[in-house]
C-alpha cells in the first residue's frame, strides 16, 4: 500500500518539528501585502507533507506554524491559520482516499492536487476584512494558481522519486536477505562463482560439509581446484548449460580427501553487489549413476541371454506392439528384428482367423489384477506364410501401482514334434494294418505276456 517516509513515531515527531520550523521560516521570509497580511509558500509545504508524510509529522507542523502565525497577529492571522489547516488536511485527505501507492503518483495528479489546495487557499481570502479582500486576491491569484501548483508538483515528484528509491532499496535488501537465507540454510551444496576468473566467491555450509574444506578455504579456491576439468572448460560448459532449457551439467568433483564424486551442477546467473556471478547447486549423483550403470549392465546381460536362448522371445507393450524380439524368433520366422519392432504382433504374426480371439486373451491378461504367468498354444505365421505351432509362457511386468507395463512371451516351437507324433501314429497304423492282413500267424505281446495284437491268420489257425 502506501509507503511512509518517516517510519517510527519518534522520527515522525522529529520530522514534524523540522517541517514546523521550515514553515515558520517561510512565514518569516514571506511577502507582506499589507499590515498584518502576508503571502508565502507554507501551503505547498504542508499540503505535500500531508500527502507524503502522514498525520503525525503534518499535525506537528500545522500546530507549530499555526501557533507562530497566531503569535504574529494581524488581520490576516485567522485566515493564515485556516490556510495552514486546510492545506495540511487536504494533503491528508488526498493521501487517505487515493488507491495507488504514492511512489506511482504522476505529475498530472500532483498538479491537480496543487490546484485544489490553492483554490481553497484563494477561497479563504474571502474571509479577510473587506478592505483587504480584493487587494490581496488581485495581488496573489496569478502566482497562487500558476506558480504554487508547479512548486507542489516539483516537490511531490522529488518525494515520489525518493519513495521509489527507498522501495527499490528495501526490495533489494529483502531479496538479498531471502537469497542469503536460502543460501545459508539450504541442505544442497551451493557455490557462487565469478565467471570472469572461476574464483569461488562464496560457499554455503552444506558445500563445506560435502567437499570437506572450510568455507574460508573454498573462498580462496578456483573452481578448477574442485572440478576435474580445467577452469576454462568448466565455465564454458556452465555458460552453455545456463543458456539451455536444461541447465544440469554433469561433472566430476574432487573432495578434500582426494576422492571424486559424480555430480550434476544446476547453474544460473545472479547479480550480487552490483556484479554478475554464477550460482551453482551441486547434486551428488554418484550412487544414482552407479545404480543406473548396474541396471544397464543387468539389462544388457538379460537381453544377451534372451537373444541367445533357444526359445522364441518377444515382448509386447500394452498396445500389442513388439518392443523386443530375439534372434531365435527371427531365424524361425524369417523376419529381421528391425522389421518387427514397433509393429502390431497380432496383425503381423498371427493368422487372421485367430486374431480376434487372441486379442481378447491379451486384453484379459492386461486387465487381470493378480495373474503374472499365463500359458497357452497358438499358431504363428512365418514370413513366407507357413504356420508354426507355438506353446507360450507369458510373464507380466508390473509397475509400482500394479499396472502391467509389458508382457514377455517365451515360446517353444511344437511344429516338428507334432509332425513326428503324426508320423509315428501313421507308422503304427500302417503296422497294425499289415499285421492284421498278414497271411502268416503273428502275435505281438508285451514282456509280461499281455497280448497286444494278432493277425487274422493266427486266429484262423488257433
């Protein structure tokens, strides 16, 4: 809201007393129009005081100048006191009813305020003794309406400018206090670096704990002492990171004990004490990077295993698209992995007659809240259109919420076994027919003597 120049009551009383003395000085140096009738600029002083300084200083100033004017006496004393009071009160009233901060006051508003105050001042002249009214008004109306509003405007602009400077200084101090509090109390290591030479301007307590050097030691270092890269390279990479959308820059930092840590540095520009510096927030990612490398290595091992096992292996996302196929599937079907990844499994690999049913099975599996392992058989198509019978074992991968992320299908090709079984059944059938119609008496029996089959000729003979 409104910014008051004198902030404390004692300062306000002192300011009011100073204004009162200035008002008395203005009265003493006034232009005397006639015996007991004087003309001065105290109205400007008191009006601007009411507008900018508030009730306490203005009341003190009005009291002192009014008392002095009464002590002076003369036929214009009463009107002089009235002008003093009306000027101060109009300033206070204008201050109370305006909505915007005083620092934003414009020259136009101040000029209108000056005209209003001095219009009332001229109106008070009508209260002078009749023989003084018109001589006084004719002598002062031009400067009162021409000069006094301009003086009011100029003085008001000076005070508004001072308010803006104080407001800016206050905001700057508050901003620096917030920065200092965040800097000192932040649990993340933070450094402030001079981009001109790479010198560490400041370090917070968390940085001291992380690196193992005291803050005083860190402030005597260049960033190249901590970073494993040369200072020039570090600053160039930090500048590029600051200009990019993602300001995280990976580095290796040395600690006081000689060990190194993998870190990500978040950097940005900061104006501190009138100069541009770079702030850096350091995040230790050594454990995260080690975990990521372990996960990557584990994934690489499993991918190698899945690629080379003598089982058909394919992973499908929730939309049924192939996200992994192994070498065995490629060899069996004639499709290269690059030709299959991202394509719909059901449209490419399944006969058209079973696609609707198998899609239903797929969606049922996805919707299952407890099933993680599922087995079934179905035919798949090779690249040349040949059917292969596959027995599948499906493993569901779920996220932390229980949602299925993907389905990995491990398949065994049953086609050759089925053909062998069919050949065996056909061979047995042919053997049985041959025995049955043989002209020789033939009996097949098990080791325990159980008769399995006899020829017709055996039956005829026996």
